[in-house]
């Protein structure tokens, strides 16, 4: 596989993979992906978004993005991670390749802290983040309510807040 910059042409595959994650009930509070690429990319740090692509055939296996956490200048180097792997590609190292690529891109863009909000039931995501230097800094109790669809419809959920501080940016 190869890690490449995400583009608008990747949107159909990105949305499909996002839908697979949403269907698990353990990936996001979102009930559906945004309707358009423009909506999806609105608060993202464009140069950091990436996809894992098959070398043969070019199919998108997963994607990762960073979103600004605030418009305040003091938080300019803090971003939230989103990372999704296609169901058929899970367990093949796609997540690790994406996270590695995302971290390099984040640091090149001047991001000093990455954060992630993860449902504790999402053991694979938690393990991936910890392997890449994230640490749990807290639990956000009943931080959000699931949409009225899906396996956990209407349920209040906790998330674990994880952070990774760069060793090369903002030291």
C-alpha cells in the first residue's frame, strides 16, 4: 500500500469507509457522513489528510484527517485525529501506516499536539493510538448522545480523551 494526500476524487471511497465505521456504533457520534466533499473538508487541515491506497488497482483502504480544535491562535498547533480503515482491510497494518503518515504530515504542518476522542469499546483504535505515542488524559462522561439510528440509538456515551505531544514541534 501507499500513503497519499487525500483529494476530492477520493470522496466516494472515503464516505463509504466512514459509513462502515458509523455502522459499528463505536467509531463516531455521527449518524452519517457529510453529504459533500466540501462539507467534509470544511474544518480539516487540508495538507494533512491522507489515504492508504492499494498499489495494484488503487483502491482506498482507509483514510485519516486532522481537524482544527479551535480558531484561537494559541491552539493553532492542536488538531483532532480521525482515522478509518475499510472493513475488508482491518488487521492488515493499514491503520498503522495511516497514523505514521498522519503524524509526519502533522509535524510538517506545525502541529504540536494531536488529540483523539475514542469510545472505550473501540479497543483496536485505542491500541493503535497508544502504539503511536498517545496517552489517555481523561474520560469525558456522557459527553454526547448517539443519533436516533444505529445499534446504540439515543444512548449517552463516554469517550476517552487521548493526546500525543510532538517531540519535534513546539518543544
